[in-house]
C-alpha cells in the first residue's frame, strides 16, 4: 500500500526486507469540494460586516477557509460576521472550500465591501478625498458617498474642480449638513468670489457659508444632498419684461415710459440716460421691478440702459429711445413735411389742438380725434382707410344740478346730445335713453338754470316753436297745471308740484318716449290778483337729428361703427393732398394744403357768424407754455410760405403770473409777393393780425432800397397782393382799395415802343399820374405816410400795352397795395394787460408789467383781440382765443360751390360768391391751374368734366382773397343713378323724389331713407314722399343693373320762432307812478307763419303780453304802455331776450303847485294883517320896490 503525501512525480521502491525494485510514480491531487456560491453581504454596520454564502452539497465538504484583509480562519457555517472593524473601511473576504481529506479547492470566491461610514450621533463627519460631510444629527447609521461625476449635471456655471454627487444609503438624519470641498484656484480669478453651489430644483444655488482661502476649502450648509461644485458665481442676469430691447422707444415731449425687469440674483439695479445715472436701487432676485422715466433732454436719439450688479459681476440691457418734440404725434394745428423730426407720419388732431372739435374746458373733456397716416413726408396720396375719425360720448352735468348728468358727444366739430344715463335724475327719465344707440344725434337747444317767471296769461318761450303757459294753479297744494304748445297748438298738459320737473316726451325717429323738454318748477305762487310759476332750469333738445347709420357718408368719410360707445369713420377711397387745394373732409371740416412744393396742410373750419378760435389748451401741469401759429390759429400764419411771426410764452406758479412772465414776441419775416418778380417784402403778425413791416429793395423790386415801417413804429395793412392778369381799357378803370382807382389817360400813338399814361384817383380826385412802358411799375409813394417818407402804397406793373384802331388797353400783371392808415406801436404803449418793451427792425416785444391771476372760471383780456379763458375747476386749465366773425372775415374771401362728387361728362355749375353769399361777377375760374373762363352776372360758370380723379377749382378777382376747392370726379358710367332733388327739404310737405341715369328717368328704383326702404319710383322715375323726420339723412336709390347712389339731404322742420331785433323805452328815466312806453322790432326767423305771444318782462316778471302773427322773415314793431309801480332802483326790461336797464326814481315834487300854495298863503297873511291894521298896503308896496327907500 502506498500513500502519497504530495502531488507530482516521485520514485517508489518495493522491498521485502530487501529491495525488490524501484519505479517512477505520478501523484494526481484531489480537487477538493466545489466552491461556495452566492457570496453576499447580508448586513453591515459601522464596525461589522456579515457575509453569507451557500456551502457545496457534494465533494466531501468539510469547512470553508475564510481570509479577510490577510487574517484567516475557518468555518463550516454558511456565514461569517466580522466585527471590531473600522467604520467606512474597505474589507475583502476570500473563501476556499476544504473536504474531509483536507483537500482545498483552488478557486477563491471574493467580495469587497465597506463598513458604514455614517454612524448614529451628532456632528457626524464623513470624509472623502477633497470632500468632508458633517451631519448635525444622524438617527440611523448608514453610508454616505461622494462620487465624482463625469460632467456637469445641468445649468450653466463656471466650475473649479470636479462635480461631486454626494448621496446617502439608508442614513436617517435631520438638521443641517455641512459640506466642505477643497479647491485649487485657477490663475487670474478673484478668489474671494469662490462659492460652493448645490444643484437644487434644476438650478445651481449658492450655499456658501465660509470660504477658507488659507486651506483652500469652501463650506456650505444644506438640508439635502445632491451634486455640489466649487465655482465662480455667474453675474446677475436681467430678464426684460417690457418693453422689448429690440423696440425703438419713441415719445414726444415729456411723455414717460415704464420699464419692467427681473434679475436672477439680488443686485443693485442702476438706470442710465446715456452715461448719466438717473436711478439706483436694490432689487431682490426674481421679483419684477418697474421703473418709469420722464426724459428731459431735447429731441434726439438716446441710449437708455439698465445695469444689474453685485459681487458676482453685472448684466446690461439697452434700449434706443427717440425723444421727439412735444408736438411730434399731436398738439399742432399745422403738419409740416419739411420738418420730419418734428412731425410723425401718424398724426392726430384732438380738441386740445384743434379749436373746432368740441371741448368742455371746465371738465377738461372732449373726445373727437382725427388721425391721418401718411406714406412719407413727400407723398401726397392718402390711402383708403388712412384718415380715421373717432368720437366717444362722455358725461356732463345739467346746469340744473338736481337733474344729475347726461351724455354729450362731439361729432364733426359740433356738440350733440348722446343720451340720458343712469346718472340722470328719475325726474326726467326712470331708465337710460340713448339716441346714439339708435343712430341719432340731437342738438342741445337749451341747458340753463336761469330763474324765470310764468304768470297766468303769459308764456315761457322755448325753441323750435314750443311755448309753456299756465292753465291753472292749485294754491293749497302748490301745484301748477302747465300747458305745452307747439306752433300755437296744445300738445301736452301736466300738473307739476313745487320742486318738481315738467317733462315732455315723444317718439323722435326710432326713439320712443324720448324726453325732449324738461322744466324745473322751483316755486308756485297764487295771489289774490296774480298766480305764477317760477322756473329755475330748462333743458331742451332738438327734434331734428343727424343720422349715424353705418355706411352713411359725410363728405369723403364713411361711418364704420356707430353705437352707444361712440362713432368711427374713415375714408373708403384714397385722395390726394394736392398743392394749393382745399379738400372737404366731412361737414364743415376741410384740409387746406399749402401752395408749395413742400407738403404742408392743416384742418380748418369756415363758419359764419361769430365763433371762438382757441389755441392749444395749457394743462394743469404745464407751468410754462408757448403758443405759436402752429398751435394757435388766431396768430397770423402764411401756410403757403410757412411764415408765422408771433409767439406768446407764459410762466406761472399755480394761478399766479408774476410781472414780465407773459411775453409776446413777433418778428418780421420775408414773404414773396404773389407776383414773384416783385421779390419779397416783410410782414409781421401783431396781436393776431397781419401787417406790412417794410420793403426789401432790389433792382427789379418795387423799391431799390430797403424801407422799414416797423423801424418807424408803423404797421400797415396789406390790402392787395395779386398776380392775376387784368385789362384796363381806355375809358374803364382798375379798382383798388381805400377809394383808389387807376385809369388810362392816353396811350402813345407814335413809332417805337408803346407807353401808357396812367392816372391814379382817390375818391374821384386825381392824386398822381405817370407814363409807363411795358414792364414798368406804376408806383404811388406819397411824400409822407406817418413818419416814413416816400413810402410806396400802390404798385401796378404794366405787363403789356395794346394800341388798336378802335381800342387801346394796358395789361396789368402784379398789383400790390398797403393801407395809408397805420397802427402805431411805441415802446411803453399799453395793449390790454401788456406793455411794449421793444420795437425795432428785428422784433416787437411786450410783457405784463403787473402780475395777474388766472382766476377760476374767468375770461380775461390779454391784448387786442386775444383773451384767456380759464376753466371753472380746481385744476388750472386755460387757453388763448380770439373771437372770429365768419361773416366779416369772409367778406373779401371768394367762396366756390360745385358738386363734390360729379362724374366725367357732367356739366357742372361753378358758383362763386363772397363770404356773405353775394355772387361775384367776372371772377376768373381755373380748373387744375388752367383758366376755363369768368363767372357771369350770377357768379356762375358751367364746365364740362372730361377727366376723372381729384381736381382743383380756383377763383380769383382783384380785391378778394382767392378761393379754392377740391372735387372728386368719378369715371363716366351710363348706369349710375342720380337724384333730381333739392338738398334741403321741408318736413311734412310731399316731395317728388326723381331718379335718373344718364338723363333718363328710371322706374322701379328702390328708394331708402337711412337704410330703410320707403318705396319704388313710378313709370316717370318719381316717388312722392313726405319726410316727417327732420335733420340730416342719407337718401339712397338702387336697382339691379345700375350703380346705386347715396346722397345726404337735410330735412328742415317747419317752425315759427320770433326774435327781438332791438328794445327801446321812453322816458330814459322813469318816475314811480309814471307811464312809460316800450317798443321793439320783432322778426320771425323761422320757416313757418305763426302766431306767438310776445311778453314784456320787467324785473323778471311778465307784466304785459300780446299775440303777434308773422310770416317767415316778416318784421313788425310791437308797443307796450305800462305804469311804473316798482320802488326806485335799476330794473331789467326784456322782450324776447333783448334787454335794457331802466332807472326808476321817486316821483318829484311839483314846484308849480308848491309856488301856488305859497302865493295863496302869502296873500291870506297880507289880507289878515291889513284888515287888522297891523300893516298898511303902502308899506308893503315900498318894501317890494328894489332899491327904493
């Protein structure tokens, strides 16, 4: 038997006491049992690790050899718990199986693990390479890891070193965790800016609590674990909320802009205007921050910027800000294309800048606006929809404050009633009533709180033919029974209590139960001889209305929307701002365009009668303000040459204006004569009037040398400045102004150049004559005009001379005349509250020598025709104005009337009148600059239209200002419908509406009134119709196959209205108990014959009344005789609004009666004395002899 104790090859010797033999033997080792399987860590702690495994079931397994970190042992168990270990330490276990023969399996089964590094306790520190983690409290032990991440987990950050993902495994902790990370600072950084960042909610959060630059560590306290990194912090980031940085901010004057930003970090936010710091303040991270800036710099382009800065750095956002002039978007009356830096291509006129738009100064309200968009500063075409008009209603108070408020609206530069609202007293209406919502606008006829008296038998006259009278009085109940009459016929009766309101409502148009009259009865009196009602407040609106249906056209504008919210209009067709034209926009509103290559224009309204022309309104915060011809039409301005010389500057504190703080300046400027070869002369505006200031000399001018009248303190009116060619025939005259005429005395008949002998007559007497050749100027210069010697006041240029066998003539082209009378302006002269401080060749200047106050609700004279009107308000709001007389201003203004929208092939009649309506004969009419003829004795000229589009018609005549209008000529179409109907019709009278096309009557045409069908035309193309609603309406006609037509018509409501033209009384001083006589001339200014009561009102009481019947336009004198019973004093005497003051005195003593009584008494005394022998008659005779003895 052989037992091998080792493997390998060996020799074996056989013996039996003696050697038998030797052999080589190979010993093969036994493999031992299979290795263990499923070696795992079954548990571990900070000082122990428990491994488990599965022992093999075969191979004579005996035990397992266990080796841990070089320490060996053995166990037959399937687990091994290793204790007394170090925490957070790595341990490797190696296992080999051994069988019962001691054979060891060569396979080593291993596992490496750590003991837990985070034990239970307080201030537990877990350390890693370059990282320390300290838990303030650990309640369950576990493991903490700090893995180095391969890259940034997210966000943008300037890291220094690695990103550490710190995690825990089953560690239960509370309180704070301090993380400390080491760093190596890179070159070139500010080490003090190094921070520890924690990845929280997808962003890097600065958690730095301590920076140890000596040991190159940075610490931070957190409550949760995730990636950490040492980094240089980012600069604060600005997020712009608005306006976007790409936006070019554009403001005018001192208009402000508000900016809003967010900042990513707490930072100091600084705002800069250019390089100037304008604001700096701390801002919290993530909190929206707003800043509003008001620029004070002159118009230019600027950079506005914001910088957010802190220790981490800074961020900047920039805007480009274009500061425009105060009037860049609105505020001036005139738009001037020569000044693109001063005027936007989108420009707006509103009540503050355009006097014709309705504006309530006291409340500062007015909502009309006209906005134009121009394509460029030279393009005269206004595209369709580029002229937009808008207006909105707003609330105003009744003058009778018990009635509350109502709505008004401005429309096409007029004020209209827009509706009763919830703010209207229930005494007038229980529910709101909006005629505007029914497309109706009504004029407000009366709104006052004046006290009036209606006595029994008298009447209270209202508008549109209405009167109120008393029917009866209930004295006990203080109730009066009122009757309302319309054109003499009773239409309503109502009892009204003292303190109550009489209201008359009716259906007007589409509005039912519409209150059109309200009268407040303040007191009711019933006496033994007389009863009376005292009123204090009348409100009346017109029954006539203007229709505002959508698609209605007014001039070139069309209504696009109309509701209780307001009205909008625009131009459905394009038009051109043609040079030198006047373009009707809507109603009385037109654009007047400069006769100049530069595009320059302004809105204007030409009205008859007197009206107010105001400048731009100075608001409460405008402590300084300037008016020029650009924003005050009252100042002289030449639109064609852009010449305006006047300006008025005010500086105030509240309502107080200190002395010398209202400054008026006017500077003479050169303008061209109408006849350009004359050159230029100087004009100056002075107190809102145009004056001649001097000649500018040149070889071909009227004078060779300069002549200044302003330097001699004289201002002259320009009477004629004309370049129209005219003819003076022998025997005829050329009429100038101020009584001057030029006539031909003779024309040379010899050989050579012709010459003409001219004579100048003044009021029929020759004052000057001279012989002139072709091209010469006939000049009349008196030796002295004021202090100016040889001042030419008349210049007539001879353009040509004709010598014929039957007629001779001189052709004149170029006439200039100034007035001999002048306005004197000297230093120290006073004009209103102003005093002249300088008169020179360069300017006239005035200021206020004394302080004054802009008293609330006042109207004050400033100088000449210029006044200030101040709002009745706690806010200081005011404007300058002049009172213009449309009739006077237009007396020498040529007015052209022609169809506004004719078509090619139409023969139009062009009518030329002066401003008062008188036809102008022999006016020269031009069409697009080409003379087409002269007007006849009726001021008319017919012309056949040959070309479609926009055209200009102009008219000139010596002594008159030229007139110009623009018409839009449509293409010729045979299928266009037209009306044959007057533009103004009377209400209630049947009218034949005839529709034609190309001169032929069109039967079966549908006729509409304000969009509603009213019938079809008959075989003659006529529809007879009675218009029962007054006002402005749109009449339409349409038929299949024809182009429809819409035309604006005016329905005039027949009415009787009496006005007193004057009032007189005698004697001039009335004694008590004396009879006095009052008379007045009464006229019916209505359209219908009527009988109305006319009352004599003395001291606000009707004392006598009589009925008067008048036809339209008829006048009649009415007389009253009364006995004066009033106490001495001054009393108003009134008839239909005309008033005078009557002085009443006590009845005087009759001196003749007194003298008679004295005589009788004296005679009686003499008789008694003589009969009793007290005195003799002889003695009395001697005493009565003067000088006797």
